């Protein structure tokens, strides 16, 4: 059974950093494209970052380019979202997502709050 578990969320002041991890069980995450989305209160879910299978490419939303990076730790079966220079508008619940055998899999979400 496939399960994605996010960790690393929390509260940080503007300008700070957080590192989110998405760890998979029941599948080898490295061979699947994996995405990070976020959803702020009252807003639609937004695609933040994508990493191709086998680290073939990465894409970042314009709103986070230059501040966020997405990477893999294949030994830990994990995809990482490193978030630097955080802004209050980055406050949201962050979800990782991947698709295996035409089925979308989502984590439970990690709350990120950026405020002073």
C-alpha cells in the first residue's frame, strides 16, 4: 500500500528557512515524478515544485524561484523541498503528490506558517 508522509513543517519568521520531506512507503519514489503543492486558507491548491523521475528535471513556480529547491534523497526514498527566504505569503499547508499506476497519491499535508 502506497503512503506518502510529509514532515518538517512549522512556524518561522519572515526570511527564515524550513525543509519539508516527503517519504514514501510501498513504492520506489525515485522512479516517479513527484510534486509539491500548497494550499492557503481560502485559496485554490497551487503547484509549487516538480521533480522528474531519476532527478531528470526540476521545475519551480515563479513565486518561489530563487528561494525554494526540490531534490531527492533516494537512499531515504524521500523528496525534499528546501524553502529559504520565506515570506508571509508562503503560509499554507504543503502537500506532496505522485502518481503510480494512474492513481494519484497524496500526503496528509504539512503546515507552514511564516509570521513575525
